[in-house]
C-alpha cells in the first residue's frame, strides 16, 4: 500500500466527505439512499458514531462507521456500512479500516465488536475472518419502521 494511504475519523462536515459517501454507499447496496448534509452532520456530531474514511492520494476511497453503545451486558460496538470503492478493492483498504476500527473500539473500552454481512459478499466475509472476527450462531432480525 502506498505511503499516502491513511485512515481518518471524520469529525467535521465537508462536501468532500459527503460526495465520497454518496459514491461509496451505492456500491455497498442498491438500496442505499442519498445522504444529505443534515444526515451526515448528525452522524458526525453523534457521540456514539465514529465515521472512518480511507484517504489515498487526497481522495476518500473507503469507509465504515463504528457505532458504540452501553448495554447491561457491557459496552459494545457495531461496525456498519463497510464500503471500498470498486476500483480500489484488493489493495488492503478494507482491512486497514477494520483494524483501525478495532483499535478505536479498544480505546473506547468496548467489550465486543459486532458486524453483519450478507453471505453473497464472499470477499468481505473472508476479510472479516482474516481480521479475527468469528461467525456467531445467531439469527439477525429486522423490522422496517418506514419505507
């Protein structure tokens, strides 16, 4: 990987970050909605959200969000919306993002880090295992509260 690659936490709104996210998220899911300035500001300003971006040669080429929460069984985190630009996949960007998120979770005194992934995302699932995530015996349920 090039020396100009770095992982940054987005702590201030920028058009650059908004544009990058609106380019990356549709690559993750065809149902991705266009992120607005207000929505991005809410994510950045939330104490429980940590928006990470991979920056390479001055442009954002990958992202994930680390969400933290306190629960009776301990402080937990979820990794959401892991996306790497299609043109940059296979360069280790996803692994760098995940490793950075795990270090950040440890710094935030998180007991466990969870994530979900569709089985069809074979490369992503292999990467998660390579990083050290283990597949849990669980069912994930979803209830949509709006269209």
